[in-house]
């Protein structure tokens, strides 16, 4: 594989569709490649739309948890030290943050009111209550299963207290309903949120135009790295700015076309050990 020249010192992985295979497992070859990067002195980070519990779970699976393990969570609205999070008992709420930029209840209620007009349901992550949902519909159940966190059911997003703070909110429903809703977004919502399609049935709203790309710069500040020293891997719309901001932005073979178009390099798919292929090429030696 022809890797663009650079002095790389860290790797940042998206989870779903990137580090994780379709069955949500990490391949042995990917684990071995990450271990080689660690032995070479690299820092390893995870950037995900998920809760910190998921980041901690996969740091452990990679054997990569250390004092300098960082995770970008909720698609960019929070950055935390995963080792400190683990030492605190991996709580659903009340965890320490290195950086965060949450939304107010009033901002969230604007999204919920419009989403309901298009027949969509809403769930989101609150600093105070963790994962909050209106009901346990089929889409929200997917969130609960993947996040490994408890859920506060029956939350009234349309009347969320203004002093409540949210990492993100997600409108969920059928694909065509999501399309119609996105086309009708108000100027207020567009001004206050980064909007990203993370699944056919999920439209996410990240406060104040936070993104994995902006959080990558937070991460550089926290660990003393330059963006040019980071290799970032992703596959979807929410990874696009991270891939553009990294020194080497890598799109998976299964990535969305617009992600591949912006990447410095396109590797094999998440089912074909695309991450390992790149790390092995950079680090040299046998697979």
C-alpha cells in the first residue's frame, strides 16, 4: 500500500463500520496492528458517536487502555480521558470531561418539536440523566443495546428544562421520514447544530457545530500532538471533518462516497482488516 509520507505518532478510530466488523467485533489482525503501534510509541484514541462506556469497552478489547487514552464521544461534543473514566467506575452520568460544548434544553426542544411533525421519535444524551428517550421504540432499542447504558424513558424533549444540558439529540424513524425532516430544518436549527446522517434511520444533532474534526483539535491540545501527526480512520458523514483535519485521513473501503472523495487514502473495508492494512504499511514488517 502506497502511504503518503509523514511523521505519524497517533491513530484515531471511528467504531461502527471502521474498527468494528459488521458483527461489532474487532478482528485479531486489527488488535495485533494496534499493539504494534503502541509498542512503537503511538497514542491510540477512539472517536465515536457513542457513550464513553463503549469507548472503554473497545480500549480494553484492543489492550490499549493507558493513562493517555482519549476518547471523543457523542460525535464530537465531549472529550475525556478514558483511564480516568474507568477509575471513576465508568458511570452513566457525572463523568469528568476534558472538553465539552453541550446544548441547552431550549435548543433541544426546537429539534424535537419539528421532528414530531414528521412522525419521528427522539432520544438524546443529557449530562444529568444520561440516555433519555420518549419510549423504547425499535430504533432507540438499538441505541440502548450498543451503548451499554441505562435509559430514562418518558422524557419530554419538547419541554426540556432550559438548564438541562445535552451532548446530542437524535431523531429516529423511517428513512423517507428522515429525508423529509432534514429538508425542512429551520435556520435556527442549522445555526445551532451540526447535523449528520449516521444511519438510514438516524439523524443526529451535535451542539454548536461540534464535530469529530473539531474534537480532534481538542485532542491535539490535550496530548501535545499536531494534527499532521495523526492518522484518522472513518467511514461515514460524521467522520468527514476528522478525516480532513488529520495528517493522514483514511476512508474505509465501505465508506460513503463523499468520505472517500475527501480522504488522503482509501483502504480495505472493515470486514477486510482495512485498519490493519494501513498500520502495517506504516510500521513496516510482516503482517
